[in-house]
C-alpha cells in the first residue's frame, strides 16, 4: 500500500518591488484561505495567495 503524501498550504505575500514573503503554512486549505483574507484586510496594498506543497519548509520562490 502506498503511503499518502501530506499536503501543506503556505501563505505567500506578493509585496513591493517584486518581493515574495512567507507567512507560514496551514494544514487545511480553508485555514490558509482565511489567513490570506485576514492579512489582506490588514495590508490591502499586498496580495496574499496559497502555495500548495508537500514540504513544511519555506517555498523556494520566496525572496525575503
């Protein structure tokens, strides 16, 4: 039987000057989407998106 791969939902911030920041991860997509919305309410000038990965580590696309 194949072992099921765990999926993590990372919160990324697309900020000024093309920088991409990382705000951790959640284990449920709903929680990650809620966190993106919460952050967008605090920082409307930035975009927050969910990055799906099988690792808990910071995604390689982050720049800050």
